[in-house]
């Protein structure tokens, strides 16, 4: 798994990417294309609860920019904090 991540990182830096066809997750495929075609340098993750979206952006999409995550619902934040 670590080797695959290193290989993918090297390929991305060279301008290539390895993906399943059809993509396992259509959202992941869409976001990869979106980030490749735009100059996004920060993502606001509102409703971060467990951080799943942030993890998906990092590990599946390959987004390396800034992510600002926060959970505005105190009950959800309290669950996560305990």
C-alpha cells in the first residue's frame, strides 16, 4: 500500500495518474478533474465531523492544498471531541 502511494505520487508529479476505470467513486474522479483544471489552493470543509471528506481529498483525490475543516454543530463537535 505504501509502495503504491509512492508510485502514484511520483506519477502525479510527472503529470500522470493511475485510476480505476470506471472510477470507483464518481465524486473522486470529478474532483480530480476539477482540481487539475482549476487553481484551487484552499478547501473549506464545513461540517467536518469525522474528517472523512478531508481524508478522501488527500488519499483518493490527491489534493495537496490547504484544507480548513470545522464542525459548526456543537453536538457533532462534542461527539468527535470525546
